[in-house]
């Protein structure tokens, strides 16, 4: 069986399988935290796929990829 020990590496692209954090999404989109927050509050960016409590939010990579495809110029 393969070792499934998580590693602490910075993501530069959307990795399939793992849920994305707020900082990972801002980095992938190249936007500031405040802009992503504004998009969320305005309904321009999809809400989190997973919310735990009030401050843990995660998105599936596919959710972010669909947002990118819909908003290409």
C-alpha cells in the first residue's frame, strides 16, 4: 500500500482530489483576499462546498475550474 502521509507543499495549480483553501484559491486565480471575499458576498464566486463552523471553508477543484471556464474573457 502506498504511503498516504500528507506533505506540506505549496500548490501552484489546482490538484484533483484535495479540497482547496481560501489562500490556495486566491493564489490560483491571482486575486486578493478582499476581491475574492467581495465576489463571494456578491454571488459572483460559488459558495464553499464544505463549511465547518464559521471559519473553515473548502472548495472542490472542479468548482473553481468551472468558475474559471465560465468567466474567461
